[in-house]
């Protein structure tokens, strides 16, 4: 019992004991559920598919980003004495989250379920930042990744919501076959968002992945067991990045290449939707090439 809720005071009273490790695991499990990390992810796909698209978009970015920051902060500030234990636990969860989510995303035929497994994979990449030994670089990389993820994911869910409203609630991937022929602008914006989520340059998603990888490498000595473990995790995450390109490009293929005898009708978006998509697209393009964005976040930490 630390007798306090302040991070620095709690950390001073903790020691490596079985009960402390158990408490850390329970805490990790609670926030892992919020972030949708494997194996706490089972609620995600059904919730994303069943909830209204606007609520799904909110769940996919806001609560996930806040919980990821809280988890990173408390692991480092409160459970610093258990660094070796939680780094191994976090590494296993990251590998499982990215790999399992990628494998399940490939099999999806419904777009909101597809984005659910995409968000699980993205959560694994977000937590890569916490593997670094530097609080400043970890939080800067995590915050930057979440910022990029917000604009890209919200662009996708905005387009899904527009299609739902104008096309009888259809959300299957096959419904987007030939989408480019009737709605080229929305197809183009969806493509940019998918490229960013997949980490394809020159869009901001590539830079966000670069910074979380660099944060994970920072301070990791490959000569030690902990450093070697970190490099193994980063290598697996890098391989999974290639896998994720496949399923993100499935959506692009459906819109531009797949043939459809009866594609969606042409429809126009309202002013609010156009503004939201303009903001998201600007963020996807500019946040990556404007280096001062990451520098500003790092300076504010």
C-alpha cells in the first residue's frame, strides 16, 4: 500500500514482488481492454460494426489515444521498478496485436469490421513507442502517431458515414466496387487515408511509424537480453507493416479496379462533411512533410 495516488510517491513505495507484478498485470489488462490490444480485443469488431458510424469513429481514435497515453505514462512513472517485467509483457501483447489483427483484417468483407481489426493493429504500433527508455521520445512519438491516426481514421469513417447515408446503409467492401466511376473525389480521399494508415510515403502515416520505431530503438542495447527482445519486436512489427499494405490496398483495389455492373450512385456531401474531409486530408498530407509538427510536440512534452 503506497498510501498515495501521486505517481512519484507510488513509485517510491513499490518493489518487485509477486503482488506488485500481479497489480501491474491487472492494471495493464484494464487499459489494454480500452486500447483493444490482444487478447483484450474481442469486443472491438462487433462494437464497431453494430454502433452508429459516427460513434465508431469516435471510439476508434479518441478513447484509444487517451488510454494509450495513460498506459504509457503510468508504466513509466509508476511501474518503473518493474521495467523488465512490463517490457516483456508489452512486447508480447504488441506482437500478438499487430499479427493477429492483420491476419483477421485480411479475411473481412464488412468495412467497419475491417476498420476494427485495423484499429487493433494500429494500437500495437502506437504502443511500440512505450518500448523506449526515454519518456520524452516515447510520449512525443506516441502523441504524434495518435495525431496522424486521428486524421486518417476520421477521414475513412467520414466517408463510410456518407456512403451509409446515401446508399441504403451499405458497408460491405464489395459495395465499393467501381466507387471511383461515380464518386471520384471521395475515392481519392479514401485512397489517401488508406495509404497513410498503411504507412506509404509521402503521407503522414509513414512518418508516424518511423518515429515510433525510432522511439523503440532508442536506448535499446542489442548486447543485452532486453535490447535484443526490443529489436525482435520491432522486426516483427516491420514485417507486419508489409502485410498491412495488402489489406489496405484491397479497399483501393475495390474502388478503382474491381468491376461492378451497378456501382453506387453519384452523391454530394454537405458542407460540414466537406469541411471535415478537407481538415483530415490536409493533416494527412501536411503533418508528415512539415517537420515542425513533431518538433513542436516534442518541445511541449
